[in-house]
């Protein structure tokens, strides 16, 4: 079955750290660009970070730049998001998704995980 | 950064009726636009890409149209399972910040 399964969320204090994982199965992970998209409670979708299929190119949204790091392990079919210096406003469900390159310069996302909840609170 | 604006915020429709959702880009995104459906507690699901191409397994009652800055998602005859939040997303421009619209909730009238 083609799927993405996130894990690693939880409750963390402001300033703390957390590492999210996304396990991929059923498709060739190593040739897929991957992304993290988050959704604050009751809010819409916010793109967070992207990584190329070979892991050499990464990009993060300004809102998380310098605090979050995206990485991947193609041998283990796993995507990661290292989150440091967490803030209250980082509270959200974090989804991983597979990026598909269209005719534009960015991606649309054809496969999503259900997400893992990160709660930043004191 | 391109801003994506969806309207209306909420659409009340009776089962079997037609639903028309709009998405406007602050500058042209050509046809590099996708639509997603999200139900509570679930992952978003890709419905449409390339403004008008249905993703694999998406029923024919879903159709997309438009180019440039104005786009429409039409659900021809709403089924009970179609009541959800719908998001548009542009993938024409870099960087991807602000890539998603704020969503339209389709609710039962």
C-alpha cells in the first residue's frame, strides 16, 4: 500500500526541540521530492519545508528558517523534520507529503500522511 | 509572494445540488494550480492538478477550470461524502510560501 506515516509529535515547552519522522512505503521514496506542511488547530494549510529526492537541496519557509531542518534517509525510506527553538505558534498537525513537479517551479502534493500533532505549551 | 484567495469561506449546499468554489491568485499562475479536499481528522487528498486534470481515482463529478488568476472547482452533484474543506494551491512560483488558499468549507444546507 502506498502511504506516508508520521510520528514523533507530542507536547513540548517553548524553546524545546522535537524530531518528526515520516515513514514512506509502497513507492520509490528515493526519487521523490518530499515536503512538510502544517495545519494549526482550526486553520488552513501552511507549507513548511521541502527536500529534493537526493537530499542535496532543501528550503524552509521564513517562519521556521534557522529553527527547523528537513532531512531524509533514502536507505530507510524516512523523512525527518528537526524542530528547535519551538514557539507557541508552531503548534499544529504536521503532515508529510510527496511533491510532484508540474510545469511550474514548485510542486503539488499527490500523497499525504494523516499527520502528527505538535503542541508547544508551558 | 503570490496570495491565493478562496471564496466563499463557507458554502451551504443541499445534497444533489451543484457547488462552485472560486480561487483567485494575486498574479498569474498559468494553469499551475491544484485543488485538495480535506475531511476532519484526515489527510488532504489531491483532487485536481494542472487546473483541470483529475487525480487518479477522483470521480468525474469533480471538475476544475481556469487559468491565469481565476480558477473554479465545480462539484456537479454533491454527495454526502463531499462535505469537507477544499483548498487551492498554486505551484507556479517560487518560493512556496503562501502557496495555499485559506480554504472553502462546503457544508450541508
